[in-house]
């Protein structure tokens, strides 16, 4: 066993993609469309999308949350991986980008499963938390919005996710490699750094941090019920 991972050179990454990813042509069409936009590097990669789909099917997720929709690429993977009676609550603050997402959800036939919440994630999560029946009820949450909000989205989603296997997934936790470089101290890097440390020491979850894409952190909620009322 080696402590040095196999470096993911462009050549090897291209090999990995062409030998594993089964991306529907509609999803590729969306990526082509979003690539015209300068923010498209916020979007997950096809291998990440397929991995989210794999996880969702593995845990049999039905009720899902997505924070940070952009043009809908990751939500396409999520919404097509849940059963027909599944639900995805998808939250973003950008109405313009969401229009593209809505168009692709329609085309993929998943629009009836997806509810778009156009409001800041903290508001959306507070709204869900106000209704006690939402606590411990979701199976899966994908968080990919502003990095400064990750810590509070984590706390809120942890209350909403079911114990004993509910899964929280966070994108960009390696943040271009910046957290490992102490001289980089901008607000988002500091937020990701603090967030990564917090999860590392949090006994409420099982943890995996993967160097897929720009870093993907998986937090599986353990079987202790952490809702404040039941403490
Ligand atoms: N998950 C998408 C990419 C999301 S990009 C994909 O992989 O396809 C990040 C998104 O977060 C942007 O669309 C941005 O508008 C949204 N965002 C930023 N701050 C937010 C906030 N406070 N609440 C909700 N969404 C937010
Ligand atoms: Ca992202």
C-alpha cells in the first residue's frame, strides 16, 4: 500500500472519464450550453455527477435537498436518480440561471419531482426547520452554494436528514488546493478550512473526504437522534 496517490494527470483523467462515465446526451447538452458562461467551473464534473447518482441509488434516497443549482447540471443527476415519487427541493438565489435549470428538468421529464426555491439557502432551510415533520425526514442533501454558508447549511441539514444513513455531500471542499496553503486567507478559503476541521472532529457523522473534482466531502449522519427536543 502506498501513501502517494496516483497523480491524476490530464491524460489519466481523460482515461477515467472515457472508461467510466455514462452521461446522458441531454446532460452533455446542458454542459455545452453552460460552458458559454464564465461561471461554469462552479458546476460539478460528469464523474462527480455520476458518483452522486451512485450514492443516491445506493442509499435508496427519495427526499433530497440541493443548495446551489446554477443551471441545473447536478440537479439533473440527482432528480433522475430518485424514484418517480421522490422529491428534490432545489434552492438558488439566481433567477436567470434557474431558468436554464427549469428548461432541462422539463426536457429530462423530472420537473414534477423538483421544487425550485428561489431564496437564500438560510431562509429556505429555516422554513423547512419550522415544520417539525421535516426533521430527520430527508435522505440526501447536496450543498454547493456560497462557501461562507457551508457551516450553517451543515448544521441545518444535519437536523433535516434522517439518522442512520442520511447523507450530506459538500462540493469544493478542496477549494482549488487553497486550504492547504496557509498564506491564502481570503474569506472563502478560511470558511472551507474551518468547515473541514469542524467535520473532521464531529462525532455526529461518519466522514469521507474525496479528491474527486474540486474535493467532495461525504458526511453520513449516525444513528443518534440529534434533534434538540429529543436530547
Ligand atoms: N450545483 C451546481 C453548481 C452550483 S454553483 C452544479 O454543479 O451544477 C453555486 C450556486 O450557488 C450559484 O448558482 C449561486 O447562485 C448559488 N448561491 C450562492 N449563494 C447562495 C445562497 N446564499 N443561497 C442559495 N444559493 C446560493
Ligand atoms: Ca461546485
